[in-house]
C-alpha cells in the first residue's frame, strides 16, 4: 500500500478492501485482523477502524466466532440504471444534493470578471452572484463548489436558501427552465485554502469540474467550478460503439455521479 497517499491509514485500508469486495473477493470470508495488519503493515486499531467503516456501510458483517463476511449487494434494477442516463443527469445532481449537507462559506453580489462574463455571456462588470459552498456526507467534506449566476436570476435566493436546497432547484423555482450543460473534468492539487475546507493535506490530488449550465433557450444560467475528493466522489459513464466496422468509435451514453 502506497505510503504517499495523502489519506489516513485506515481510509487507505478501507478503500482497498472496498474495491476488492466490489470485485467479488473474500467469498469465503475476509482475512482476520492479524493477517490484515501484516498485509497492510498497520496497527490493529487501524484495521478495526477500516472494518468498522465497511460494516457501517453494510458491506460486511462481523460476528464473534464466525469471522467477517461480505454482504451480497442487490443488483441494480433496470429503473435504477435508467436514472443514471444522460437524460436524467440533472435529476442525478439534484438527488445527490439532497443526500448531502452544505455549508455556505461565501455568497455575495460581485461584478463579473472577464472570464466569468465570457462564460455567462454577459458584459464584463455585470452583476453576478458568487457562492462558495462545501458539501458534506456523514464521512466528512466531499466538495468545494464555487458558482456564478447572473444577478437577475439570483435575486430570489441567498445564503439561507443556498444552505438548504441544490442550486438547480433554486434556479427552477426562480423560473429558469434548465436545458443542457457542458462539462470538463480534470485534476488539480489542493492549495492551503482548499485543503482546509476539504480536510485533506496540501497537495492532495482532487477532481476538478467546470460545468456551464444553459436554459432551454440555450442561454448560460450557471458557471460552476467544483473541486471534489476522489475518495468520496466518482463519475461513471456507459460507453457504446457507433459507426461502421472500419470507423467504429466509442461514445458516452450514460453519465452518473456517485458519492463513495
């Protein structure tokens, strides 16, 4: 196990075991605590904390005298798979927002910089609402999100509303009919400010998302810059082949975001 990962030891053990469980390992039961201590070169306390997290998520059962065994997870139904399709992308984001809590770090009306104005197709210096929020699950912080919304669309919500509802719902309630979005996913290292918000060491690799949301008239209504902890958040895409035999390519059909 890499000692360079900027994560607590118990969480590294948890992540490896969770991945192995997802691959169907340990059908006959997980190794004992002593074996895991030797495998990962960690203390018994570290192993127990990792196992407790797996048990808390319903992935394993621990019974005295019977050892530790994986709990078979129910297969996703056709309806569950359909919910992750691109047509349901916004519903997926809203659902995820409802499963987390949010802390509003900052919300203010500002004048748009050139880059923000270009993204939102407004004149530089126009009023926009800037909001900075940290989303959390019971495990801790998941993301640091900065959003920019044209001022006239954000007049109906502020700090209180942003702390209780996903911003896409707030836009819909303000009369916006959300249409499509363009999105770029890359990576970024956490600086001191980001590291403090996400509870990670400085220099931790994060998922960096840039998302521009349009209404049904193809007008930009939200510019989002998000930083996500990759140990607690993931994207999944289903790929399909299109084209002839000599010009076949892979295209994305489904997109879904998951808290991990």
